[in-house]
C-alpha cells in the first residue's frame, strides 16, 4: 500500500500497538480481580490486535529491508491476528449476554474461520485487474467490512442487552463509532482508490483508533465499578430480605413479625379493632420428616405457607417463627365464635390432601389463638399466650383449636418446669419399674408381668404414672422414656437368666410416637442381640388408637414384629374407635379389656355382654384375652365362667418391686413343678405361655 510518508503510518501503528498492549494488561488485571470470563477474552483480543499492529510496523519498516515474501507473510499473520481479535471480542460479548461462553469446540471453529478469512483475503484472487492496486484494496476492504459488521454487532448487543448505565453505554458507543468509521473507510475506497494512499486519512484513522481504545478502557473501568457497586447493593438487599423472611418458604420470619406486630397493635388500638393471633403447629411433624425425608418435610412446609398466603380471608401477615409453627394475624374478628370459626376454616384448608413426591399426604394441625386487647397489649405477651393455647390444643384430651383462656398459664408453666426434671430423671436413672403380675385364669398360675413406670423423685418421693406421663407425652419425650423402660426390662431379664432364674415374659407399653418410628424394629433387634433375649421375653402393648391411626404403617409394623417372634397386645381395648370391626385385621396376639368394662362387669348387663362377646370373638380369631383391673372374687368368677384367658389386678397382686417379682417368679416355678410332679405330667406350660 503506497504512502507518501511511511514514518507517519509507522508511528500510528506503533502507538496503537503500545496502547492496545497496555489495554490488554489492564483487562488482564481486571480479570484477576473480578473473575469475569469476558475480561479474559477481551484481554486476549487486545493482545492479538496489539501484535497485529506491531507486525504491520515491522513489515513496513524500510530499515529492516525485508524481502517481499517475508513482508507478505507478516501482513497475512497481522490480518489473522486482527480477525482473531474480533473473534475473541465476540466470544466475550457472548459471555456478557448469556453468562456463558461457547463450548471449546465452537471456539476452535471461530479461530479456524479467522485463519481462513485471513488467508483468503491475502491471496491474489482478482486476476482481471492489476494486482498492485486491487490486491491491497481487497484485503483492506475485507478487513474493514468484517470489522465494521463485527464491531457494530458487539456495540448493538451491549447497548440493548446490558444495564442502561454509563459504563456499558460508553463501550457500546465506542464500538459503534469504530464500526461506522470502518464502514466509512470502505465507502471512500470504493468511491476512489486514490484514498488508499491519502496520508491524512490514515492519520485520522489512527487518532480515531486511539480515541476508541481510550473510550473502551474508560467504559470497562466504569462498568466494572458500577457492576461491583450494584453487586454490593444486591447483596445488602438480599441480606436485608433474608433477615426479614424465612429462607425456606419466603414468608416473613419471627424478626419481621416482631417488627410489624407493634404497628398492627397501635393501629388496632387507635381504631378500636381487635387483633387475633393464630399460631399453627403441624401435628407429629417429625413422623412426616421420618417418612418423607427432610426434603419432603420442607416441601410440606412450603405447601403450608402457600396455602396460608392464599386464604380466602386475607390475613394481615403470615410468618413462620420456628420449624413447623406458623403465625397468621387478623384484625376484623369481633367475637370468640367468629375467631373459632375462622380457625376451623384455616385448619380444614391445611388438612386437605397434599401431593408430595407423587404421594398423597394428609396432615393434621393444631391452632392456638390469643386476642388483643383481651389477652394482652404487647407483642411478646400475645405470642406467648397463643403459644400456650397451641400447647393445650396439642394435648390428646383437648380440641385441636384452642382460644386462650385464664388458667392455661399454670399448666404451661408446670410443663416448662417439668421438662428439665424429666430429662434429669432419664439421665440419672430416677425412674423405677414395678411389675404387675398377670395370671392364667384356668390354673391361676403366674404367666407374665406388665412393666409399670414409677418416678423416684428426689424431693416428692415415689410418683405414680398419672403424675408425670402426661407431661412426658406433651414434651415429646415418650420415645426416650419407652427406650429406657425397654432397656431396663431387657437388662432385668438378662440378669435374672444369668442368676439361674426361669423367666416369664414382661410386657412393655409403647407410646404412639414410638410405635410410629421407622427405626423401632431395628432398635428392638439391637436390644435383643445386646442382651441375648429370646423373642418371647419381651411383649409390646399398644392402644388400639395407636395401631389404627395410620392403618398402613400400623399393619406393617405389627407384621414385622410378628416375623421377629415378638408378641403384641392391644391395650385398653374398647376405649378407642377401632372396636370389633378392625379386630380381625390386626395381627396381634392378645386383647386386653380395659378396666372400665371390668369395673361395671357385675353392675351393667351391657358391659357384661360386651366382655362375653369380645372373649368369644377373640377365641374364634385365635387371640387371647387379658382382663385388666380385676379386684374382686366375683369379677374373677364371672371371667372364669366367660372363659377369659388371663387376668391382672389387685385381687391377685398389685404392682410390686423387682425383688418381689423375682420372689413371685420363684414361687410360681416351685408350685408349678410340684403340681406337675404330683400329676405325673411332663412339665407342660400354661396355655398363656404356649400361645
């Protein structure tokens, strides 16, 4: 390409090369600091463009006296580096717009296309014109057309898709002006090839290039600073949001509720309105987590929060204040009846089936309600009273929706005070097991024991179960207490056997919470293995409500216990809701008639008929019957006539200590063996032990 002053062109190219290489160093530094992929590619592009300018300076230097072949090679390489710079600039823009860079294979295709274009535009393709004029024109025109299109596309994409702030706009306008400049140069060359040799044109081109680089460097610096500032602001906003909202469900958390609640109270106080605080707790949520897993439990909580936010009567606020406890606020309920009705509506909505992991799930929940100004005028006091009402609603004997009333505090305070004492009783072995003997009706011989828990309180003395077991259930300690009793009885049987005693089965009551635990079977297996127990050494007693609360789970557990050889009895039969309809379905070995029927056995013909029918039906189903609470000779005589299998009660023996139980056990085997010796029998066992 002929120039009137080669020194001007060389200086222009050298200045561009130095400036672009400095730009590359700046971009590389920014990449190390901010870790943005597009900065890495743009730094590569700056390096390739700088090297391209340097190669042009070398190729056109008269003092090096390079051969034409070497000059052509350097120019071709220079064009390739320029196209390569355009290619990596495009890759960087791709990263900016979609937050991802093209696959490695695609990137190599781009690099190959750059090399191909450089080679093709450097080859003498036009044979019908004078090569000395048209070959340089073709190379220059191709370069400026491709660069104009590429830079225009980059500028347009940045302008349209990036944030409308100063940094991106400055970069976009720089690329667009550079694209227009290159397009203008091509137009001049097409109009008159004389422009190819115009010194003024190339000086202006170099100045515009330098201005472009300056604007691009400034724009990227501003863009990065703006981006980091926005990133910091977003982080602060997100942190502030997370401080005020529950991370799992997205609804308000306890802190936000406590911030808003005083405002709501002031508003209601000023307008004479009442504020109702609904506190909702999911029943047996741990069992849900055990069944569905922690993620399944989380999805249940999310579904609950969504239902609460979409209630037909829109609440003032919905918050999650702990694991499975939610708070809903209303300010338009004027009567206790209206509050109660709304609470039941909320409860009905929450208890509709949920689809969790393609499984239909029904949950139950309890609700406690406190109202302003009736139960207090301060946020903490209202929440505390709603919590007390919720704790009372979760008690088995209470309705599942409870409005706070005077006197609830005393029970709650007693419950709170009782928790550390019960935990201390577990860790310090303050519990004591007394054994209630069970007797075979036909032989009146001892056939087993039922383990009954007592508490040797350090200051209150020996406490009966009625004084502490309700608190154990409310505090969620049932499974831990059951484990203690099972382990204690296992140790006792193992110790008696090691001391040479022939043992009889000991029956242990299981709570609902323990029976519903998936790991129950594994725990029993470990216990039997640790103390080398036989399957019949321990029997389990559960209430019929426990067995039938979840029929599928109950049947599964009972069948697995039967496979282990562990016998199961239904305790307090007749007081629940399963009654005779489910009796034939339950894979149990014994039915224990509740003492309430035995107490009225002589006085009530209805109770007598029920007991007689139950005994006959149980025998047909090959199940044994145990009568609880037998206290008189008349009751026992009637049970003998009804062909009851076993009895227990004060008529034969009250619950006794372990030492007295061992004495009863020895007396039984002595009398039993003596009787068999007199009869000449070969040590048969009572029918209740052969079952």
